C-alpha cells in the first residue's frame, strides 16, 4: 500500500467516526456533549493535518512525474530529432505562419531539422543563450519579413533606436 493510499484511508476512517458522532447526537435530538465536542474537534484537527499531508504528497508525486518526462528539444544544447520514418513529408513550409507555428508548437518538425542540418545546436532564445539560440528563418520568407518599411511601421518611428555595440 502506498503512503498516499494509507493517508487517504486514515482520513476516511476519521471522517466516518465524525459522521457517527453526529448521527448519534442527531438520533437523540441533542447537541454534542462537551466530551464528544472535544473528540470531534480533535478528529477535525487530525483530518486537516492529513489533508495537508495528502496535498504535499500529491504535489511531490506530480513533481516526480514531471521530472521523468522528456523535455522538448528546444532546450539549449539539445539537437532536434528527426521524425520517425514514414510517408514522405513536405520539405518546405507553405508560408511564414506555418514556419512560426512549427517553431513554437512542434520544434521536432523534420522540416526544421532539415533547415538546420548544418548547425550543431538549435535552442531556445533566452537571455543566457546569446546567439546560440533560436531558429534561422528560411530565405524564402526574407521578402515577407522585409515587406514593412521603417517609414510605414507603427513602433519604429516612435522608438528611440540605439545601435548595437561591438562588445
């Protein structure tokens, strides 16, 4: 029997005893006596303590289950994995939206792996990864990205542009 199951059974036993005390008092159409009230309060405190212990055990089990799951390949330093053999898939993205969707929701997409076959590492773009993170955008979408000129942009004309340093 697991620790969690034992705690749940203890809790159920204590709740059953509390219900029995109330049923006896209700059957006699009276309130709980001082002694019964003390016993009831003690049982309630034990049930509350068991509830807290059960919650801690459940959260620990959840943490253990999450730590044993495989992490997506977007973590820095992990290569993307090729998809298992199957029917021949498209080798290119139909549009920029499809590319962005694959980067965000399916980082193991074999089209991304084929785009980055020359690179050793693909990773998540975070503050601590520097230039090693992220995905290179396919050249076929260059025109899409450069379609909005600086004069027509909404943010850039109102922003203070600070040139990048050399350090």
